[in-house]
C-alpha cells in the first residue's frame, strides 16, 4: 500500500531557505509516484510553495486553520477559503504544540476539522500523550479523550490521524515498535467503535522520525505514514525518508 509522508515545517523557513530547498531538491524527488508526499508550511509561504510544487506530485499543506468559517473581524486568523485560494490540500489540526501553547480544546478542534472538511481540505488530526501521562499509564485514556473531538457529525472518510507522542517530538526518543503498534491499534479500535465506516482512516506516526528509523517505523502494522518535523527541513534528510519507505 502507498504510504503518506508529510513534513511539518513549524515556524521555520525564510524566502532564502525555501529557494535553497528547492534548488537542492532534484526534480525527480518532486515527482514521487509511489507515495503521497506533502509539506505543511507557514501561512505566509503558501503562495511560494504553491509555485514550487505546481508541477510536482507533492501536496501543499497548512499547519492550522481558523475555527471561524465566514470572513470577518477575526484578527490574525486564516480561513479555509484563504487556504483554498492556494490549493492547499491538507492542514494539521491539534498538533501538540498548538495544544500546549494555545490551549486548543476539543470543541475548537472539532470546529476546525469541520471547516476543513467543508472546504475539501484533508484534516490531519494529531493526538498523543505527554511523558507523565505515558509514565502513569494513561496513554489510552488521553487518546480516547482527544479522539472525542471527532464527533458523530464528522464524516471520517477524508480524515487522517497522526499519533505523535509528545515526548518523542524533537527529542530523538522513539517509542518501541510495540508501543507504536499498541497505540495505533487502540486509536483504530476507538474510532471504529464510534464511526463504523472508519476502518480506512490512514494512521500516521510522528515524533523524531529520521532517515535511519523511517523504514523500521513504517513497517509496523497500522502505520500508514509518517509526520516529520525537523527532518523535513533538510531536503536530503526528507528525501532519504521518502526513499527508504
Ligand atoms: P519531529 O516533529 O519530527 O521534529 O520530532 C514531529 C512533529 O512535531 O510533527
């Protein structure tokens, strides 16, 4: 089965860096046929990435979206319609950094997911436990609670879920294969118990994925793809991951 390999640039990049990135990327890397590859980029650079990715098979993604649907007096917000103007195909929702720094609640995340779906943009819904929750064996409880954001009205057909243990993000620490398998299996069973048609939801793993561990992680049952932070910022590293899976 084809895998989904997505990069998350977070708040990184500059005009110069993007120019260098694409001049280092070989054109054949941009026409990967085997897998679905994409980058979630900072809002101000959507237009530039759209230009660079135009002739490629890569998907353009955003890292967030507004909870508000209609345009109006929402200073600092970016709407689904604005994302559509740049042919944005997917957007992250509920990344742990948004949960941590912006205290994003389930109700807010539900609105964002619904907005994206109404605009035919794929939400990549991120879930994952922090270290204390893992150590106190509350991982499943936390995942269950986070998955409540996918309420009954949400059509799960076009959703992707990314499991990202927060303690593994940017730390170089990776869960064991068994831990990844167990969490993804749990996520799948939880969604299935709420949305009977959800057996096809692709599940991604994210957290310290590199060219050295991608192959092993992707081979774990239930892992349909990867969400990559740091390593997506360097074309060589990102392509190494894409080629290794
Ligand atoms: P990382 O980030 O690959 O740098 O650990 C992953 C993420 O936050 O999506």
